[in-house]
């Protein structure tokens, strides 16, 4: 949540930072701002997306700039609340991602001597630095940080100082190392165009950027040396490449991303499978879409390996911590590896000495670095707020793990390769057009219901989440048998209801459930390998021994996408949301 991008070097910083902000927009897009330095500090702040601002290219040239794109927490989306925030003398500017929990007490204390102009928690930071400037800029920043409780990734500049200073605790910050130029950002795609050499900052580290960079531990106050990593992502992966939206591009990539997801170190997978089999309790912990991948996988584990896996929403994990021991395996699943609730669950599990085996997409993310073992889903950058390719990659990897637990790693790989091949059939223009037509037909409906049984129950939940998230239509997913326990009361003439009817043991029951809905006037959209008289609209999907949850979610993702477009929204940046949820 919130994106930071800063630059110091020979090139034009205002151009690099405004371009970086556009690339970071998926982290928050309520408002944006930039501070850039020449002989004085200039600040520009605007409400809305930077993509909608056409004056960015006309900003004055500079060689030092800090920028921020905001997802509002404290205070609405206004110019005054947009970052950077500044000190009373207007010489210090700060951008911040995270939440300062003790900002109210600090503000009360500072208000006696400083003038506040926003409602944000962040504004205490430039004032705290200003209070301590007699110590020098660097020491003043350190002194300010000592007063903060909560999470932060901050970057500060001073009108009269050459240095940029950045620090982090709990929110991500990565340094990009170019040729005589430096970048600081919340996420790599912000500067990937310029360099793929990075240093990931850890909590309670501070960096000063001048002609060279110096990193210090805030705990010991000593300089530290850190490893430089090379990011394998290409700029092409982080661009739309001719697609109208990232969401459609990412849906379309799934045939390839599925193959990459199962390209794993066989030995390592088998080793972890053995540990799960030894069985002292395994927890899948995740949020949102990743939680749905975990829930689907728990059905697959139950069926294939006869193993019960506990699946817990990361935000609910504190109620389950009591069961953890050093023999428990905790498997967090996260695209970003920065989700605050997931990281909090990991922290709690580590305190109980449980083993952390994460499934994560973003290289160098906090989750990856905090895990005992990690598997990367290899989906490449996922930019659209709605998670699509990361979901199927998580599901593929977890399925492979389930097969490995049953001693059938090779068989699992074959099933998944076959499934990846089938997804290709659904990524054709004709298939997309069929879904677009359906979207055009139902776009003005207020409610939509989705049912599935067994492995397709979490797929119904995920479909509902996708549709709500990008089209703003109220959608709810149910286990097929559950609708008649209350929600059937909401079915009226023409209420659309999506039914996942795969060729499995549940087919008869789910079709009966569809009949029950149709008998009450529901408009039945069947997603199935075969047509059936109960369907009012039929979407044919392949199913010849493939994995039905991965196959079924593709038309559902496409439907969510086209519903969003047909209703005139931008599916990449849904209102009120941000890609990485870095606050609890
Ligand atoms: C899905 O479309 C979402 N935007 C959201 O639910 C997401 O999956 C969730 O916030 C978890 O994110 P993570 O995978 O990065 O941890």
C-alpha cells in the first residue's frame, strides 16, 4: 500500500520519478506527489492517479527527487494529505509507507511548536526531523525514527543537503544500483527500466545516498555491508505489451506461468512433502485470493494424500497460534510477500519456533527472507490489483506438493502440464469474445451468485471476489448445497448464477442445485465440459483429466475482466483497493 520511488543521479530525476510512480500506481492511487531539488525544494501534489496528469513531463529538471503514490489510511484523498509532507520551514520533505501508531501523542506534543496542515500520521515525521536538525540531517532522521511506533518505509530530503536518507521497519524498501545513479522504491518494477541490480533493505536499517551509498543498522548504529542481487524479471514482463489492461495480459499469460510454477527443485519439494507426511500439523496461511488457492489445495490434499491441512485466514491466525509448536509447519502463501497479516502470522509462528515454508511470487520480498524454506511461483510481476496468474501458479505449486506427499511427483507434474495446455484453449480470441458477450448481457445486474462443490467451492469464492473487486457487482460464492440454507431467498427472475459443473463425483448434485435455482427464476450460466438442459448460457471448458479448479477459474477471471470493462471501469486499478496490503 502506497508506493515510493526516489532517484539521485545524473539523469532527470523528475522524469524518472514520475515514470516510476506510474509503474507503482497499483500500490495505491488516491493521490500522488513529488518533491524535487534544485536550489530549493519544489513540491507538487495532486488528487487522483498520476496517469491522469498530463503535466508530469513539464516538471522542472532536477537530479534528486522523491515521489509517492498514496492509498489513504489516515485522512481522505486530498491534496493536503498527499505526500510528500514537509517541515514548517519547508526545507525537509518526507514520503512514507506504513502506519505510525503513536502519531496522535506525537502530534499533540509537536503542535505546541509546529503547524500541521494535514490529517495524516506521516506529517509528524518531517516535524520531528526539523526539531532535531541541530544534530545534523542524518542524526536528526535517526532521532525522529527513535520516536516512531508502528511500521514505516520513509525517504527524506533536505533542501540544503546532498544526501537522500531512507529507512525501513515493517514496510518494504529496495535500493536500485545504476551507473553512478541510485533508486529507492517500494517495489522493483518502479526502476526496472534502469537497473536490475538491487539491495533489499531489512527492518531497522537506514541508508544514506550521496555519491555512494552507505547502509547502517539502526540497532547498533554501525555501517553494514549487504549483498547485491540481480533481478531476473524483464521490463517486458512489467509492461502491457499491447494489451489494453494488465489484468487481461496477466490472464493471458497463464499457460506459460503455470509451466513455470511447476518448474521446481524436485529434491526440495520431496523433502518438504516428507515433512508434511511426518504430520505434526500443517497450516496454510493467506489472505484474499491466495487464501482461496490454499482452500482449494486443502481439498486436493484431502483427496490425493488423505491429509488434513488447516487453512487459516492470516488475519485470523492469532486465534490459532495456541496450537503451534516447533514441530508445526506453517506454509504462508502470498503473491507480494508483503501482506501485513501474513507477515504478522509468520512472526507469531517463528516465536513458537514453527518451521516456515513459504509460497511466494515476488523475489526478495519480506516473506521470502523470513522463511526457512521458500518456493517461488515464478509468475513474473503481477501488476493488476486483481490477482489472476499468481492464483493459478499458487494452486499448481500446492497441487504438485500434494502429489509429492503421495509419492507421485512425476504424475502430478504430468497432470499440471496437461492442465496448462488446456488453459491455452481458453485464451483464444473466440473464447474471450464469448465471455465478453455474456458480460454485455449481464452487466447491469445488481447481484450475481456462484456455486461449486468440493474443489470448485473455493473457485466459486474466488470468482465472486474477482467479480466484486473489478466490476463492483455484488457477487457471492457458495458451496452448491448451501444456497438452500438461506440465500435461495434472494433468487429472483433473471438473477444470474454461475454453476461450475465439472466431470467429477459432484456433477449430479451440482446440477440438481442448479435446477433448484432455475426453478426460482435464476438465469443459469454453466461452466462445464458438457452442455446441460439446465444451462441458460453455456461456457464449454476442456476437461480431459485436467485439474478442474485451474481450468474453471480462467473463464471466471475473463468474465470479471469484461464485466469491469463493459461497466466502464479500469480493471487494473479498482476503487478503494491497492495491490499489496501492507497494513493490518
Ligand atoms: C485479489 O485479487 C486481491 N487483490 C487480494 O485479495 C490479494 O490476493 C490479497 O491481498 C493477498 O495478497 P498477497 O497474495 O500479495 O499476499
